[in-house]
């Protein structure tokens, strides 16, 4: 059975995230949400930072708004 951090990361990937392979051993995770979900996106970003020990930030210019 997977721990809750692994389940969280997998949920991000199959939910509203995308994994992109950058190089042979490097990948990036992109999460997209609407402007209405900015607080939720910030929460998820902070959680990913905590799990991976990295300084990931939110790029507000890339926030999706489909009105």
C-alpha cells in the first residue's frame, strides 16, 4: 500500500496535473486551475514543496480562466 504523500502526488498527476519529461532523469509537474481555485492551487503547491523538499512557486500569469 502507498503512503498518503505518494497517493497525493499520483492524484495530482492523474487529476489536474501533467508530467513532462525534460531530460533523461528529469521531469516537471504542472498543475492548472481556474482563478477561482487559486487558494487550492497554492495549497497543493505548498504540499508538493513539503513532500519533495523543493521550492516550487505559482505562476499567476498562467492561471487558466475559461469563463
